[in-house]
């Protein structure tokens, strides 16, 4: 995202850490990005806003900011808005797309409004009619915090009796909680880099649920590249994900998560506007398969910040 001026690489500040529930993942992403920038000869340094806030960042006088903050306070448009006011170019999506991407329910509403496929969902409350929820969405269903990433607080509910506990677990992370119809099928993730769509990855988890542990800790999760789809189906998936990304105003780079049901229909699940860049992360894997190594990937993401935006 460009803040209205052409940037340079005089001093790039990688902002990571923060105060969200995804702090640990953000620290790992930021450290990997910072190391890559330094290997490429970029004058780069890391900054954790938990230490000195926005004022501390401003004192560093960055010519560009590489946003590696995950979760609220860094991925939800608030930090992007601050950088806009400071006139500092930054990586990734702007204020609107960042805010939408962090709000799973409103992202789905935008997709529904433009006719893109996404599973039916409803908002939950402590006093919800759990039987009515089951009647509307069926079982199993997914219960998740609206404003959280890295699958934090997410549960797959297989019976009515599990619903209240799943709501309570999700509510620990967010005051807004949603239930979503569960799509039985294969899980895919598609990364976008500038105008390019990277090869799709099919994610296979022995336990069947791609949760926080499967994403960042376990070594049993399988990432299939190539993903196993026919060339025609993968092209259709790429087109769908690009349309979904643009629909929410996504820029620079990001990732779309998709479920494909037994009939071959793809369902959009969510958008990630600041995807992980750890050793378990998906965007670097897709880039590597496309012949883009980690350092090249980081530099290409950075270039989307310092080049002027198209009108």
C-alpha cells in the first residue's frame, strides 16, 4: 500500500510483535523478514510497538515500513491508518481492506454482496437459541471469534451440546463470535503477490483440523504442492481468490483460505492481509514452488510498498 508518495529503501523498519494474541507468531515472522532484508543489503531494523508505541516508530524516521504485525492493532487497519497520517509507505493492504480482512463476518458480507461463494454464517450471543442455530446451519459447524487469526479460539462443533462451550471458548478472544456452516472437503490456501497468484497449496492435517498447533508447531501437517487439482480447476481457483481479494480492496500481498466440497465447489473462508512468514508459513512455501526464494519474496513484497500506487 502506498501512502501517496514514492518511497525509497533508505531505512526500512520491520514492525513486529505488538500486543495481540498473535504476538509470538508475529515475532517469528518479523525476525525472518528482517534477516532476509539484511541479507539483501537493505538498511533495515526491527521495531516492536509494544516497547515504544507509535512515537517510538516515528523517531526511527522510516522511509518505509514492512508490516509484520498479526492480529488486532496491526492487521486491522488501525496501524495502517497511523502510517497514512505519518505519510510513510508500508507493505500490504490499506485501511479499509485491513479492517475488513480482520472482520470475518463483514468480509463474508462483502463476498456475498458481489455473488462470491462463502458458507452461511450467523452471529452468536450468550443467550442464543442453540437449537435454532443447529437447525439453520446443520452439524458439524465452525464457531470462531470474528476478529482473530491463526485459528485462535476456533472449534468444530459436532453436537448441539458442544455449542455453548465452543461459544465460551471463542468469546475469550473476542466479544463478537460467529458460527459458520462446515464445509466437508479439502482445504486450500492461495497466496497473492502483486498482480500474481501463486500456486495453490492443499493442506492436509492428520487430525482433520488445521488449528494453531497444526499451523505453527506440529511437523505432521502435510502441504501438497502441486495441490492435486487439474490445471483448469487450479486456474479457476486462482481466479476466484484474486476476485475475492480485490473485492475487499486487498493490495500488495495476501492469502485466501478456501474449502472445496465433494462436488468440486470452492467456498471462500477468509482473507489474510498480513500472512505469516515463519518456517511453517504457507506463502513462502507457495513462492518457493513458483521459483521465488524467501529473500526474493520479501523484496517483492517490499517493492509493493515503495512503488507508486496505480490510480
